[in-house]
């Protein structure tokens, strides 16, 4: 919302006032009182309902702590470094990296095209390992790291791609972009102004609320050593031996 | 006992003096008519008495106190005009109920009786009423409140003749049963002179006279006849009004200072002597031009 | 017939009850304003969309602040409305003097403030309940979803004080405008002129800003209450004293 919003608000107020300043003529007072009573009753009963709502704090998407953030950032950093040095061996078993898919295919061919559809590998790290000891199997392992958005842990919303092999092509298919809607609340400024506890606890919570760390997808592909690889994907591709 | 007392009372606005050096004493339990032309200052005077306007100078006492911003005066006074403001959201019956809470002497039975008699609808809103019905409603409040000082400023605006008659009758009847001090301003003197006791005549912000209504009739006398004859008779006597008609004939209204003998002599010379109605006397006394509207035509 | 005597307190009481009936519409307008604000709140106070890989994540933030802000604007406008000539003329149709008229109006205004602040505070709760019912329990997991009863009370007091302050400012402006036509033009002009000057950083003028910060930066509820109460007394008191000679029923 921009500066326009306050002006719109004031306009709305004025319109409402103008339209309703003559209300007393069109609405009998008894009806008005009745509606007012209903209004207050609804508000008061909402308080009752509110405090009766089940406690869902265990579902808290904001159950992350500063340590979680640090951990996630460290993991991303490690991956980045591995990209520079080519040392991926440790990554796959390190903390914060979760395996979410495993495929094996038998393959006899000499050439392999690696392609993706639907930007399935966009932003992912694709580590292609050609193993001389491997003669006829293609193995794909998919990993994900922690994804935290606006202080909410959304790791389990990350979906692994579909992997298939056909006609000499290893195809990665991603699902259409998943849209996630989350709702957050903000405490009213009248409360925040005076809430003594605000200073410590809520402040920390508010800071966490602004943390966003996007996880990375890792695709570890083991290919027979004698295969010629051609790859046309959106991933960051690394070859290791 | 004096209910209202003013002494050299003045109310000045930027470009005119609405009330000039007014000195009046109004006694308790009388119906006084406040009569004068439009703009003569009647409303200004009444609103000062009611405590709505502030005086510019002079003395003004109602119930022995300054009426402006005065709780005690307000509690015993009600001011009815055609301009009364009531909450838009309240129905007529709700307004009457509210009035009852402010006036301990309120007579709900009388109010309801009058209300039904004039066919007002209890569930209507005040601003939905026609001008005449508004005046009727306001009048009901004025009578039923039984305030010690009740002021009516042109209360019959918009009322038709039958309703006006009923209003005066109702006012008089209730006044007789429950005496109070009433000030009634109107420009239709002929209608109200039957219920008035006193008349306060105002011209250009000043008091012209304050007399019992019966005394006013005696103030002037009319002569009609040949111009020269009449002129001779009325030498040295103040002329209030002069009108020509026909050839050489005039009609004059003069201060009633003729002796019986002179009147007889006038009759003998063919001059017609007429009494003047109270209303006409007041009109002539408050007019700016002696010749009335004929002056406009005579100049040409 | 003896004179009826009436003291100021009794009269003010009678007028107060009269006004509760006569101006019930103002409560109604308040309700309409707040309900409209609630509907506006469903659009979220702010939103953010981020995307990466195969995810688009949009976060909408909700709060009851829209209701509070709109209620504050309503409060100011109502404060001004209550100084209209009509109000006095209605009072003087019956028994009144200027002080009783103003005191009863102010009493009515405070009643409006109380109801408005309770409603505005509870709207935040209602909003959360509605969002919960509409989107499921995941919404409740946000730590800002929970408002403890103590917090509700703090919010209620704070909102009541803000509303009363704004009503009093509106009343003060309105009353002074009634005093003279000159003021009626001068006061808004001065206000907007000052506002304009202050918005420009280089002007060095900051009266309005300072006043704003004087209230908004105060962290102690007790001190804030004192600040507001004193300001309200000064504003309303001066309004009553300065307009005690107004002519009515013109």
C-alpha cells in the first residue's frame, strides 16, 4: 500500500458519513438499537470463541529459532563453497541436507541427454559423477535443504522433480509452480506501544519474521563412465570423477 | 410582581440597533401581545428575554435575574417559534416524552388530547411535517409545558384559519385554568386581540406604547369628509394617517383629543366620525409614512 | 405559583439521556465505519510474494489496525459534528444553559468513545476468529495470533485514550470555529499550512510532528494516560470557557 491508501481511507470515511448522516430518517431508532446490540453481541461472543480455539502452537511454522537460521545459512554456504572447490562428497551427508528422492535406471547406451521440462532444475545444483566402475546403471539422488520464508519453515512443501529415462534422455519434470499462501498477523500498534514484554520476546519474533533463506535442490547423478553426456538444463552443473 | 423588567435595554448589531432604549415592565399572569411590523425588533427583544441573545447595554431582568445563560430562568420559561429544532431521529411522541422530562408541570393528558385533536401522527418525524403542522406541534408543546413564562413568537405561521382559531381558544382556556405569563407576538392582531390583555407596540426597536388592549381603541378616531372642513377641525392634533379619495375629500386618522362638543360640531358639518379597529391603529402608529402607500402614487 | 429550581447536575443528566436517544445514529455510523474497516482488513495490511525454484510464496499480514485508524478518523469527525449549532438549538428548545449543554454533549461523547473503543479492540479478535474459520487452524500457529486478556485490556485502554483525545481535538476545533467565522477559516488553514511546511524536511518546523511524537512515542501506559487526560481537560475546558457566551437559536 502506498500513500494512496490513507487518502482512500479518509475518502471512504467521508462517503460513509455523508451517506449515513441522514440514516436516522430512514431507519427507525428501535431498529438501529437492535442492530447495534447484535453488533456488540457478535463482538463479545467472538472473544468467547477465540479463547476456546484449540491451541495450535505445536503447528507453529514459526517454531524456528535463530539456530535454525544459522544452520540453514551455513548449509547454503557449504554448498556454495563445494561448488567452487568441486568437493561435493561431504555435502550429501551433512546436516541440513535431506534426501528426498532416489531413482535407478538401467542404461546401455553411449550417449545420454540430460534435459529438464518445466524448469524442474532451475537453480538446482546438478552434480554428475561419472564412475568407471559403473557400467550400466544411472542413479539419481535428489536432496533438498531447509527453506525458510518470512520466518516460516516451509521445507516440507518443497517437492522433488519427477525423473524418467526414455530414448536416451534423462528427463527431469517439475510440477507446475506451487503456490503457497500463508497468513500472518500483526499486533495492533496500540498494543505494541505499551506492551512491556514487547521489548524482548516479540522483538525477537519480529526479527525472525523477516528471515528468508531459500533452500537448494541437489541432484546427484551417477552415470556410467563410458557415456557421452550432453546436458541442457537450467541447473548449475558440476562434473566430478 | 414583575416577571420581566427592562430598563434602557439596547441590542446593537454591526449596522443597526435592533432594540433601542427599551423600558418595559411586564406583570405576572397576563397575556401580552407584542405587536409590530416585520423587523421592528420583536423577535430580538423576545430572544433576549428568553436568554438566547445577549444584551448590548441596559438592564434586563426576568424573575429578578439576568436571563442570559441562566438555569433558573430557562427552567421556568419556554420559547415557541416556527423554527424550533428537534432531533431528527425522534418521533413526535418521543419528543413529547422528552419534553415531559424537562418540565415538571407538563400535562401529558392535555398534550395527547391536543395532539389527537389536530390529527398528528405519533410515529412521524418532525422534519417530515408541513409548516403548518410543525407550528401546531410546537404550539402543543408550548401550552402543555405550563411554564411560568411562555413566549410565542409568530406561532401560527402556516396554520390555516380554523387551526389558528382552535389554538387561541385552547391557549385561553388553559391560561384561565392555569394562569401564567404569556407573551404572544403576531402580526395578525385582529385575530388575537380577543385573548390579549395588554399590548406592547414596537416600532423600529423602540417601545411605542404598552397599554391594555381596550385602551388602544380609544387612542384614535377617524374623520372623513371635505378636505378643508376636516383640516380645520384637526389643527394642532397629531395626524396618524391621511388618505385622499374622490374630489376634495380626505380621510384622516387622528389622535383622539377631540372634545364631545367638537365631535358634534364635526358631525354637523357633514364629517363622518368613525372608530378605528385596534389593528388599524397599530398599523397606522407603526407606519413610516402618514399617507400610507398612497404616498408612492401621490408623488407622481 | 412558585419558581421551579433546577441544579446544573440534574439538568446535565436529563440532557445526557435526551442525547443518548436523540443521537443514537452516531453509534450506528460508528458501527458502519468499523464494519467497513473490517472488510477492508480482509485485504491484508501488507503482503509479500517471493518465489524460487518451483514455489511461489505469498505472505499476507493481517491486523485490526485498519479498524482502529478508521475509528480514530471517525472520532475526530464526530467531535467536530457535536459542536454544530443544531445541537445547541435542540438543547435550548427545552431547558438549558450553555454549560449544561456542553457538559451533556461531552458526556455523550465519552460514552461514544467507550463503546467505540470496546468495539475496535474486539474487532482484532473477531478478525482472527474469522481468519481461523476461513483458512483453518494453521493460521493460529502464528505467535501474533494470540492476544492475551491482559494485552486486550491494555489495547482497550490505549484505544479509548486515543479516541477520546481525537474527539476532544475535533470538539475544540469545532467549538472555536463556532465562535467566529474568522477562526473557522483560520484554524484549518493554519493546520494544513503547518502540515505542509513540516513535510518539507528543510523547514525546521515541527509542531505537529512533535505533538504526534509526544503521544505516540510514550511507552508507559500510565504516563500516556496522564498526558491524554490532561490534554483532554485542557481542550474541553477551554472550549467550554471560550464559548460560554454564544448566542443560540438564531
